[in-house]
C-alpha cells in the first residue's frame, strides 16, 4: 500500500442540489448517488484546501450540475461561491492511500 502526493476532497451534495436533481425525473435522488471525490495538487492540504475550492468552485459546481443535467439552461442561474457552499459540503482527506495494483492511468480528455 502506498500514499499518493495528492489531497482528496469529496464534494457532498446538500438538500438544494438533491431537490434540483429530483426535479428532473421520478427517481428519488440520494446524496450517496452523486458524491464526487477530486484529487487536488499536493500544495493544498487539510489546512488550505479551501483556497483551491475558492479558485475552482465554479468549475466544480458546473461539473456537478452537468453530471445530472447536461443542458445548462436547466442549471440554477446563480452559481456564486455562496451558492456553491449552500449546495455542497466539502470533506478533505489529507492522506490518500493507493490500494490498487497497477499504475494510475488517466483518461484522455
């Protein structure tokens, strides 16, 4: 088992996101269905990861919205930092363990 040189943040939806996602279908959305973990640069840790969030919240917010509804016209119009914090909790994991057997591979974007 090895550690990796990244801090992990987990984006956990709050009720406003769940309510918004629920508005698109008859299937009840549960927060565990839409939790996302992001590896961030190792210059950020449990003491300053909020700096990374403040720099990238718009991208993270829009990726979370797009993961549920691809049409940006259906997204909430207000997507500022205050709204992001109302819609999501962020959990920081300062130690990330790699239990995998092979090298970490990246998908082509």
